[in-house]
């Protein structure tokens, strides 16, 4: 019996696409179930762009939709990116033909995943996306396969390597955000327009997908509460460290009787916590479930090698004939996504105030917090050279966010407070 040759069409020849083509050229028979995977067509924005591999012998498609629908490939791999445009059109075209689709496009699935899942399952076409979340770390497979016999209560972690790299370098080098961001762009860790990463949107796309897989609900990116790291100051990183914490961009999804709360925020993690110890461009994730308990995974969240390996793993699954619901449950039975009002959520908080150096200021702040119902846990005052005021920092016991924001509004109006108070949440992990 001769082994089957699986013909692969690849749209998008950036970092991940280049890694995948290199991998398949070196190891066409990588799949454990047998068979060979051979690239039989490629598409990208530019045919003449310099690349680290030769594509002159591969059929070229100017239009990714034409590649997706070509009878000369058995599997369509979408690595274009973007929630709409050519990526969405090409994926839809392949699924309508019943053709398996492998994608690393978290934005597409976070914003259109429910409708694409219906299309895929109606046509009996696998739609797999391991590389869309945490690069080479098999977070999607854990949620979609390994945990189907359990009920997940929450997922939380570091899902954006660019932000983690920037925060790590700010702390270790004592350098401000703008300087470290510029360096990250020079090194290729951050895009020329870094908004998707530093604004928290990339992490929000990923946690939206993990929430859908964890809770059997339709992805709803619009319901995510998102705050990036672009407003993080070196002062807060230093003060948090003095209090025994490290600032991380934490993405989380929690299920309760009221619904699902999905959020991305700069948060404080205790220095001894695994999330605080995940430095550089690493990703890390905690999963809490009812039967298994707590699971922790960590690894590279981006890069040609790890992400291409995740894409290859999905191709291998397609080659075995495995077909699963896109989001753990059949698309037509996905639960409605019921967002929880974040103002009702309870959390501990870090508050930093810049105040005038005069008697009675600390008492006024403390009294205002007490009157609002906010209980102080710890307090730190540390004069800073060349500062127009004195920064004071405190952490609170758990309090409803609506109560906390109301108290902050009142404190901001005190005559002794020089700037809008800074709020960072303390991660509940």
C-alpha cells in the first residue's frame, strides 16, 4: 500500500510561513500516522520580496482565494492574518468546499469564529488553530481535547510575548516604556505599529478563543475588557517590586453563575508566583478545572520554529482524519456568551497617588477610601528625585471595582492630589 501524499497550500509567507515551508521541505514524512505533506501552492502579498527559501519552483497564486479553492491542494493553511479581507474570504472559500483549514489567525477566529465554525461543521471540514494561541505551547489542544471530560472554571496567563519582553526589560534595565519599545522594534520583537500588541488586543483575541474552548460558548471578542501596557510607568514597576510584586499583562477568563468575564489588564503578580517568573518573550497559562484542579503550562509564544511546529501538528491531525467541533461543542449548540459586568467583580488593587508634600495628605486619602468602603492592606511612601510631588502607594483588600473607581474619582478631586490616581489590579491567580 503506497502512502498518501497530502498537498498543502500555504497563504502567507511571513515568519511563520517561512518556518513552515522550511519544516515541510526538511521533513515531509513528519506525521506519525504516515503519509507525506508537500507544499503545492503558495500565496503572499509580494512574490519578489527577499525570503530565506526558494519559492521559484512552487506554483504561485496572487489571490489567496484562488489558492484556497485550487483542486491541486488538499489542505489550506492560512497565515495571512487580519480579521477580515483576504484571510476571511480565503478561509470561507476553502470551508465551503469541505477542505480542511489550518490557521494561526487569532483575530479572524476571535471575531468571526462562531460563523466559521458553523460553516466548517456543516461541510465536514476540520478547522484547526493550535498556532493561534501561545505559539508552540499546545494550549488549544489541551482545552479542545484533553479537558473535554472536565469543567473549566477559569483560564489566566501571559499570552503576548512582546508585552512580556517590554515589561521584563523595563524592570531589569530601569528604562522607560518608550525606550524599550523602540529597542523591541529594532530587534523585530515589536511591529512598526505596535498597537495590536501593547494595546492588549492580541492577548484579548487569544483569551477570547480560550474562553470559547473552556466554556463551550461562541467567541465574543467585543465583550472583552481590554487595557494594554502603553500607560505603564517605570515608577509603578519599581514601586510594585518594593511591595513584592511584578507587573505583567494578564489575560483572564472566568465563569460564574452570572456569565463569563473576559479581560486583559496590566496586573501585579507576587514575585514568587510562576507568572512573575516567566520573563522575556515567554508565555504562561493557568487552567483551573473542577476535577483535575490547576494546570500550568509555559513556553515560547511566538517565533518561526515554535509556531510552525504548531501548524505542522495541526496538519498532522488533518492527515489522521481527525474531525472535532471547532470550539469543543458542536457549533449549533454553543452556549450564548453572557458577559459579566466588570464593575461588579471583586479584586485586590494597587493604587498610586502623586500628592503634594504637605501635612494631612495621607490622612485625607485614607479617610476618603474608608468612607467609600475600601480597606487598605499595605502602604508605601517613597520620595522620588526630581519629582514635583511625592508618590504614595497602597494595596487594598478585595473590593468591587465600582466601589474602587468611585473612590478614585473622589480622591482625584482632592486639592492635594496632583495627578489622576493610577490603578493596577492584583492578579487573582
